[in-house]
C-alpha cells in the first residue's frame, strides 16, 4: 500500500495535476471568447465552458478517484489523455459547429475512464465513471441542434449536488474523527435528492417551495464544515454555492429574473466554487498528521469567483451593463490565474499523498469514494 513517505512522481504525471490545470486555463480565457471572430461564439462558449472547463475538472476528479475504487492507478499516462482532451477543446474552439474531430478525441478519454471501473466490477461507481461518456453524447446532441443548452448547467448542478454532498459528508466525518467528536445529525442525502427532484419536476408553487427547501438543505449540509478546519470551510462554502442556483431556478420560473441569471448562477456560483474547493486541496499546505490549510491565493480565488458570479447576475438585471460584464470577466479570470499560480508551480514537484485529503493517522486513503 502506498504511504506518505513513498517516492512519488511529479504532479504533472497524475490526472488531477494535468486535468485541473487544463480546466483552470480554459476558465481564464472563457469570458473573453466573445471578443474572438468566431462563427458561433455562443456555441463555442457553451462547448468550452461546460464540456471544457466542467468536463475536464470532472475527468480529473474521476481519474483520481479510480485509484481508491479499483486499487490501481489510472492505466494511461496522464499527459497523453490530457493531450487528447486539450485537442478536443481546441477543435471545438476552431470549429464550434463541427463535432467529429471532438468526438474522435473525447471518446477515447471517456473510454479510458470507464473501462477500468468496469473491469474492476465496481458497479456502484459506474454511474459516476460514465459521466464523461454522457458528456460526449450531450455535446454531440448540442452540435446536432438539440435544444439542451439550458438543461446542461442543471445536469452538472445535480452532479455536484450528489457527488459534492457525499464529499462534504466524508470530509466532515473525518474531521470529527480527528477531533474525537460525534458527528451531528444532518439531513440525509436521499432527502435532499427528493427535494431537488420535486423542485425540478414541479413547475408550480410546490416546485418553488421544494427548490427553496433544497437551498435550505444545502446550507444545513454545508454549515457543519465551516467549523471543521479551513479546507473543510472552503469545501462547505463551495457546496453552498448550489443554494443561489436553486433560488435562481425558482426566480426564473416566476419571471422575477432573466434566464441568463439562472445560467450564470448555476455555472459561476455553483460549478466554479466547487471545482476550485476540490482542486485547490492538492496544493494546500500540508504537515504530517495535520489538516490541509488553504493558501491565501486559494481564498482570494474563491472570493473572486463569488464576486464574478454576483456581478454577472447584476449585469443581466441591468441590461448587460458593459462595466459589470467587464468586472465579472476580470474577477473570474483573475481567480483562476491565482489558482494556476499555485498549481502550475506544484506540477513540477512530487505529488502529495493523499492527493485530495490530509494524511490520516490511522489509515491513509487517497480520494474518498463519491
């Protein structure tokens, strides 16, 4: 079994290292795609944002989690799979309305992720391992003209709701164990799933109440992390970003805000903070037997993401005021530049162990299984 003192390869040779770096790089340039002379900037923005930024972050996480699921490292060199994924995104940027170049590059990466889980017969992990493949299918449908652009942010928010909810519970339980504390009773995940399902499926008053109840459930799920160490505090705040997304969905249904407010609440305030809160754990400060400590640049990046999300929403409410749009773009890009300023330096250093959590005194593990 691998242990903290074992010789480790550089972080750039681990999927989390390369894929989180690619996701953050895409995030930096994402607000400025509208300035490029693209044939269809909206489609390019969607493909690079949801399938590039979101998709690469998901791939990096699932590839990393596979080691805990299967007992083996990811079977393909991370740089090779990262090059395929980057090629797919460059192809989508160069030809936003073409799919086959992206399909031929993305499908192998999705297959690399799913096959080891199938081979290990980890049937409980297959739904999450299939997400990259489902993203390939969704991107094909989008390019083919299917009207699913509005559903994709909701689908990713559901994924964060479930996987993030289990991560929050796992890390909170470990923090309680470190402190010899009994974990407080919190609403179970299945209850939150019922509330979320009811909120998304019912369009009338019942649906609005269910969405508001879901937002309260998210806050209740997150609040325990706020006093369980700085890394868990960041994770709790990232998960709490789902709450404004739920409120925005309810507000759009009743005509209180434009549709784009919902879109940016689900992407910038929900997907962005959660990706940062998880990815930053790799480069947080570590010491033997101690909990992870976020760096000041991590905290600054998280605050800037929330600032960018708020400013982008205000821009929609005010008729897309240029100064607010620029402030949102600069805030978002600066946040991910700050993340990269730490992450890129770490790529050339030995990868920490465990990658996404602190060393456990009794039994070290890598990534808690979602």
